[in-house]
């Protein structure tokens, strides 16, 4: 954000009530555009002129809908707002969205009274918000539209109106905005109170929906110039907590900002002035289809004791970006496509289509932060930056586009490449080589990166082992404190010593210190006798793992009994519920073609459902899945792969035998 630019923007605001008056000439072409473009509209759509009385005023609009409305399938609702001096019919012709909407939608093209939406007065904005709300209710009753997929698109003055509506109604009503050359600025009510304010970081105080911006780089129209567009884009980026980096997205030259709470796409069109981009319709429709409904966790339910009959977490571990620390230490760092897979977004599409809600996405601490206390990402360019960008790309796609929860968690190795637990380059966290302060620093940096994304949660580290239990819980407390000091409020998952085994939560044999302590003891005495692990937000959960073979590590396809998972989990769950905390099963897996696997899985799901919500069990992530070429083993060859990766590396389709067994339980 450029502070000077933001100050200049505020200084211009008093002149904004006349924004867009010169733009009427643009819509003088509407009659010609209608003749040229009407043939592009899909024949499968029918249209009619309609009206509705809202705020005592008759409001006219064009309604377009599929000729044959699907039965039992709610369609998105898309409003398209014309610029000053235009009309609904003219906007429909100038921006032919229906031609792109092969999957179907209901479109509304309102005509503003007098030809101009009243975006430049407080009361006018209020009336337009009521009008949009009235139409959502009326069309919902008539067509059963999907109220989670309401979009508002506009050009010029209509885009300025769309911005105001997005701010007034918010993401609870408006899923996304298509802003083509229209600005955003506050207005005062009769008492002098603005409808929103600018925040200290250049954002705005209203919760903005996802948005795509399209702007001509040669647009010099007063109030909606390209420079104004860059400022508004910056407002959105700050409000959504976006990173400064972008990823190519949609039709070139469009890009998507990284790390945003809600999607932000930017399309600067070279050589174009104040006119509608020839590729605006397909670009906007791609954005609409990609902006899937997401449910942001209500902070009222942050403790997880919702009493819901379903599990919040149902998903899989996503493997491939975790690796032996020696790989991260090689000259130059890890090589994408050689040391780890560059995950394809279609892999996330596959998981989402299976109704998974959660990914536990593992990575190597040494690759994310190759120098203790150093920056994340480690460099502006090069392999370490590429590693970070590849990880962030998948997190953002899963959370922002697919609405999934992602638990970001380091998976570290020992010197032989095994599950090293709480280690960095083979050295224990809490040792002189890797002091607790370094672990806290790492989590402070990670939490800062993801604090604005409520669908990202934090798993402290995979399977601590061969260490002092109390030393581990001391380090866990330091990490929790560091995360909260960044302002991050998301849930934190705290694993136990002894490979986080659920069945040994109350045992002590895995503790290397004297006296030996259990994980149960460590949780309740982490800060001294009688002083449990502490979180000011009371939003921490114990992470446990279990497998059904004799050593409970997934080293074979053996299943000791149908009720093994229930028996293992009950040890940790009973202890947790008795002492007021919850558990999350970070890993469970089995080979579906083992004789008793279907019965064992069914018994586990029954147990999970019986204990969900207020029962203290928050959910599970299967172990494991990944790129089809990197994680194909459905059995336990080499130790617990149990793949549910898609079987086709070309199309990311096809189910393993394990997926066939479990897919109805997500």
C-alpha cells in the first residue's frame, strides 16, 4: 500500500457526487451494440421486462433465465448494472454474460430511475440496497435461486453502485462483485456519520465481498481513471489482507492476489480507455464460477462446542511437500517437480467434489524457513521462494476458491528421514541447537502470513517423539503465545509426545525425562503444577493419531480388531472431555481390501458421529493423499500410504479402493 496514494484518494472524495456524468456517451452505442451482440446470447435463455415496487418506487428491469429451469438445482443470481445514461437492456447487450453461462443462472438487468444509479447520496445507496434485497427475496421465492451465490456486476457508474452495494450488504448477501471501471468512497448520512471509514492500513471498515476488477490503463475519466482504479484495488487488497504477490488467473492479463481472505482479481487492460473490455463477459463468468460459496466460521462457535451432529473436520492429509531436511539443505534448496510435486489445483477440485471440508497440508520447516529466525519466504526469488509460493497457492485455492479448511503443519524428519517430530535438521526443539524461542519465532512468522484467512488453522508440528513430555508442552505453549501475539485467532492443534498416539495419551513410557509424564499430565500442567496449557481465546485442540495394526503406526495392512479405532480414541477422548478440552484425529488410515476393513471403518465413523460436537471429537483427516504420481500406494508398502489420490495423473479422476470405501463419509 502507498500511503500517499491513499491520502490523495481521500482528498478527492468531496468531488465524487458528480462521478461518471461524462460517461453517457459510452452508452450512446448501446443500440448498435445490441444489434451486434444479441446473436451471441444463448437461445436457451428467455427474457422478459418486469417491474417491482421498492421503497415506494416502481423499478423496471430485464429478467433473463434458462428456458428450462432445472428441477431441484438452485441457480446463481447475477445483477448487471449499467453506467450513467444507460438502461438494463443496453447493459445486457453490451456485456453478454448469458452467452458464457452454460451452467445456468438467473440474470437481472435493472434500469435506474432517470438513467443513473444514485450511488452519490447516502439515501440513494440505501434505496438501491433495499431494491436489491427485495429482488433477491422475490426471485428466491419464484425460482429458488441459490442465496449463497448472488453476484453484482457493473460498469462505470453501475460499478460504483456495485461497490457501494457490496459494502452495504456485505459478503453475507453478496458473494462477489464484478467491478468494471467503478470506484468506492464513503458518504455521510443526515447525522454526518459515514457509511464506512478508511482503516489505518488502507482498507475500509465494511466487510467487502470477493471481487474482480477490470480497468482500462488509458482510462482518464475523472473520478474513475485508471489511477482511481488502482487505489480502489488497494483498498480491497488491504481489507482482504492480501499479499503483495499475484498469480496468473483467468483470461490474460488478469491476475489473482495471493493470501486474500476473499478472492481479489485484477485485470488491467493495456491501451483501453473507458469502455467495456471485449473479454469482460468470459472473464467475469469464470470469476463467478470459481468463487464458490464458503462458510466462514462464526467466532461464537470458536470453542467447537456447537452440539452439531456432524463433524467439522472431514478430509485428508495432503502429502508431497514434506521431505527429509537434507533435501532442503542441498545447494540452492528444494527443486519443484523433482524434490516435491507442484500440486495441480485439479487435485483440490477432486477432494472438494468428494465433499471433504478439511486438508491437513504438511510441509518441511527447513524448506519454509532454511535459517532459524530467518524470514518466510526465505528469499525474493529462487527455489525457496518457489517452494513457499507453491504451498501458498494451494492453501489459497483450497480456502478461497473451494471454501475448505486447511491445517498448515510442519512434518519434520530425523537424520534417517523418518518421522522426526519436534525437530529442526534433526535437533530437538527445546535444545541448545533449536531453542524454544526459535520455534516460537517460526510460528509467529507463519501466523502473520495466514492470520487474515479464517479458513487456515495451525498444527504445531507432526508427531513429537523421543523427547521430554514437559519440554514439548513448554515449547507448545511458547508457540501458542507467539501465534496469539500476531492477532491470529484461528484454531491451534497441539500434538502429544510419543508420536501423538491416541491410545497412549495417559501413558508415560515415551517420556525421556525423569519423572516420566504423560501427555494428559503435560496438557494440564504445562505452565506449572495445576496450570494447564493456556490460550487466551480458548481455541486449542489436542491432535492425536491412530492406526489399526499392532504397533498403531500404519506399518502394515493388519487390522487387529473391528473396534480398534474406537478403543484407541476413547483413551484420549475420555481424558479430554473430563478436563474440558477436545481432540482431533490428524491421521487414520487402513487398506480397504483387508478382510475386516469395511467393518472397522464403519465402526470408527459410528464412534466419530456419536462423539462429535459437544462430545469432544472435532473430526478426522485420512492418511493420506497427494499427486497421483507421488502418492499412489493404496497399501502400507514402506509404511502407511493408504492412498486416496485420484488414480489418473492426466485428468485427476478415478478412485482408489480406499476412496471407494470412505467417500460417503465426508
